[in-house]
C-alpha cells in the first residue's frame, strides 16, 4: 500500500490550525469570564437592593448623571 503512511500536513495548514485553536481557546476564556462576572455581580447585588448601576450592565463610574 503506497498511500498508507502517516499523513504530513502542509506548513500553512499547521499554522492555520494553530490560529484557529488559539482563537477557540480565547473565545472559551472570554465566555467563562463573562459568566463569572455575571455571577459575581448577582452575588454582590443580592444584599444591596436599590443601588444605582447594579444589574444595569454599567461598569462602576459609567452611570449617567441625573438631570436637574
């Protein structure tokens, strides 16, 4: 059998695969970080009802000033 040896990928295909795997890992880390922050925000906001900016998706310091 002439074609039954180990397959060798082209160098550009190895690089492309590495980039895709890296981006997938970054995507998973960002999703995990988003869920972790959401969980911590809910946990921190459970005891402080009525605080401005809690549960609105705004970061601290990004709340808009009240209009007169």
